[in-house]
């Protein structure tokens, strides 16, 4: 079930630093395109994947815990069964929001994030939502 009312989506889209979990240098992957979309709109993207590695000119990190600065949003491009661990890492890292991409659904993880005070958007894509909820 999708989560993320219009007000929440607009609030999350205003955040500036987006850790993109699952972002690699593979241009055929949705994470690659969405990260570029966000970057083109002035967002700082932070690639997170097991290899680290630079993507879109930004240095990558192996985990959220390795990022040496605060992130606002943790955008998860992983299968639903892996998403919960990343949501828990987002909570531990002090993120303000988690965004689970289209098809990424974990109600328990979304509940944990909400209970921890994070904004939660699930089963949505920021590139799709941007035109209707353009941040102010």
C-alpha cells in the first residue's frame, strides 16, 4: 500500500541531501536516472552501495553509517525484503525521512520509521511526484 500524502511528499521533496541506497554507476538502473533527476534539481545525492564508488560525480559510501555528514532523506532502491534494514539504518543515522521507491513496500519498516519521527513515503517515485508536488 502506498504511503505519502501530498503534504508529506512536498515536505520530503524540499529536503536537500538524499542518500540513494542501491545507486551504482549502471545507467540502465532506475536509481541512476532518479538520482540524476534529483541532482539536476539542485539536490545533493549520496550514493550508497556495497562497493562505494563515485556516481554522478559524488563519492559513494558502503553503508549509511559510513556517511560522515547528516542526510535528510534515505531513498531506498532495494527489494522490499531488504528495505527494512535500510530503514533501520536511516533511523539510526538521524535521517528526517525515508522514501521507498515504486514497488518497495515494507509496512513494518514504514511503521518503525514513522514511530521514530521520520516522514515516510512508500511505493512512490520522486521523479514522478515532482511535477505535482514541486517543492517551494
